[in-house]
């Protein structure tokens, strides 16, 4: 190779390297700018994919008017989200304010515990003693446990702020989801992206993502909502104090795939100490049936119509949640499902030379 050819080769390599470096910087910069909106956009895509069947049915009833159908869905979901969230946050803030005023005026008194509380297994005696101490002299009890009370107050304030922020993000995501539905943005973009990545199988992988999101929505969120609603109704009918709070905790446990029996068992113990043994037994049976209903509902809803085995979706959802929080329920299931499909395609792809060699 002559010196001039070598110089041109070096010059071309340097030029390509500079272009790649500038392109990398530009992409990284764009991602950094968009990062604060990443979770909102992801939620919008997930919401749009999840409610697409409802949207399609609404279009047929409204004479093929996608904009109007999307607007109706967005308004409906905003009403469902905003009104309960407003009352919940407002009630929590007002109760905290009332509690503060009562404590300042020394008008807040805790009733003494029932003697049956001491008979509760494991925590009965300790809970009874702490409850009795708070009932006899609340000021001394709070002073003695000032560090725990401060942490609890900070946690409650952080929870209120966090809920308000999350509700605002969901509202924005719902609005974006409506735009994506009206313009068919999610389906077209997903298909084009996978066509670029995997070629002729792009539509197959786009369909895989669509079905995975819908299965996770039904099999994890749907089951958690059904189960927590059943438990909430039973708690209300059984006269359990703060039934709505316990139902909300059951919903959270169901979403993160922990058994609701974590709260059901203590509530059943409480019922045995508060009402007659016969009625407590009836409510205990009903509550336990509702607590284990996910064992029947989850296999039906999570694996129905799934393009990959139910175990793959389940492991992806749980692993994704552990790795990246609530959004990981969906991203984890999608990523693991795509990885599974690629792995199976690799296993099933027998090279032509190898098959000819066996003949």
C-alpha cells in the first residue's frame, strides 16, 4: 500500500470515528434531556396498549371517530383517577391536621385496649403494654418514642407528597395515551422499530409486546384489583376498622406479588377478639378464600392468549419490579418475553450446511 493510500485510509477512519463520536454525544444528550419524561411516556404507552380493546369497541359505537373516542376515554379515566385521589389526599391531610390540633390542645385520648389483645399470639403482650401505656399517659409515651414518632410523621408527609406527584404523572400519562390512541402512535412506532431491529419478524415481536402488556395488566394488576376489592367488601361487612386502608394495603401487596394473608391473618385474629367466635369463623373462612383467590385467577388471566409461557411473563414481571419498581412489572415481562423468543428462535434455527451434513 502506498503512502497516499495509507493516508487516505487513516483520514477516512478518523473521519468516521469523529462522526460516530458526535452521533453518540447527540444521542446521549437527547436521552438525558428526555430522561425526566421517560416514566411518563412509558406509562402512556402501557396505558394506551392496555385500553386499546376498549378504545376499538368505543370507535365502532361512535361511528369511526377516533378523536372523539379517545377524548371520551381520557375524560372517563381522569374522572376515575382525580376524584378519588383528591378525596383521599384531602382526607389524609385534614386528619393529620386534626390530629396535630388535638395533640397541641391535649384533647386526644386513646381508649384502653381490650384484655383479649394480650392473648394474641407473638405480639399480643407487647402490643397490649404499649397500647395501655399510650392510653394512660400519651404525652410520656410520645416523648419516650419521639424518634419513632418523628420518623412516622416524615414517612406520612413523604407518602402524601409522593401520592400527589404520582397522581399528577398518571394524569399526564393518560392524556398522552389518548393522543397515542387517536393517532395510532404506539402500534405503528413499535412495528417500525422491530422491523428495523429484527427484519421480517418485526411484526411478530411487536405483537408479542402488545400481548405481554395486556396479559400483565390482566394477570397482575387485574387480579390485585379484584382481590383487594373482595377483601375490602368483606372487611366493611365484618366491621373491621379502617377497612379502606387495609384494602389499599392488600392492593399494594397483590401488585408486588406478596400474599394478602399478611394482613388477612392479623385481621382474623382481631375479629376473634372483637366479635363472637361463630361469626368470626364465618368471616375468617370468607376472608381466607378471598386471600387465596389469586391462585385461581392468576393462571387464568396471566396466561390467557400469551405468546410465551406464563412462567416467563410472571418471572419477568417480578424481576422487573425488584429491579426498577412498579414500571418494571411491564418492562421486565416484555424484555424477558422478547429474550425468550430470541433464544427459542436461535435454538430452532438449524443452519443449512448442518442439515445437509446429516443427510
